[in-house]
C-alpha cells in the first residue's frame, strides 16, 4: 500500500469588520472582531493539535492572529505571497457600492483599478504551491478569502479567475490533496473537520 500523499490545509482568518460587511479588504490591516477571535479560538479545538511540516501565514494581523489563536504561532512563517488580492481603488468598498458606478462590475472579470490582476495573484500562489510541494508532510496556510480561492484554482490547474467558483467563509478549513494522481479538493469550506 502506498503512503498517502500530502494535504494542503487552507485556513481563512476569522471575521473582521469589513469581512462582516462585505467590504473588499486587502492591504488595510484590520484586527479580528470579538466574533473573529472566538472563531479563531474554536479552530484550535477543530485542528486538535494537528502537526504540519510547514505553516505559512499572510503578514496581515487578521491571518497572523488566527494562526496564533489556533495554536500555530511558534511554527508559522510569514510570506508576502499569501497577502490578499490587492483591490487598489476598491479597497474598503463592497461589490454593491462599486456597482453604483459600474453596474455590471465583477471582480473576477473586470478586475480592479490601481491594484493587482487576478493573473498576478495566480503567480504569487503558484510560488506558495511550489514551496508546499517541496516539503515532506502536510502544510497549513493561514490566509484570506480570495487569495485562497485563487490558490485552489491554480492547484486544480484551472485559470486563476476560476477561483470565483469556490465560496469561502471566515474561519473555515478546506483541504487540498490528491486522489490517485489527480489534484483534488478533499474538503471545502468546513466550519470544522
């Protein structure tokens, strides 16, 4: 019997003021709300001290605090490549607010003014995936909604914009892995495992 292949665990940060309101949050370094702190503390129980060969975290405090409260602060390595998609001029605005000026706007199709393209985010997450697959053992990534969705699309050999197909709630756990020789989603958007 062959040894099971690596899993990559995606953990989205707990709730912030802007994630609760639907505002696009990338470079604004918001703290967790009390509800987000509670969510992150619950992750510790859900992860049950699971050991990872590598733990990577976005430099933003909402992701770092989630990793700390989940019990992985000592092991977490910060990487700029897990920062959220840079929303440029749309930072802090909700889709509904943006559509007041641009009625048919879609982040995934139209992108942002003064920020990153979805393909640029795709290149960043490809570097994360390459780093993960070079270690022996499972990996945990503490990050943000859109960047983890794009990472999932890239993992599945889909275009980065296909990240739009994967909804991701705050403080959830998703697991990427393999079935035979195929890269797959093993679990998605789970409040617990």
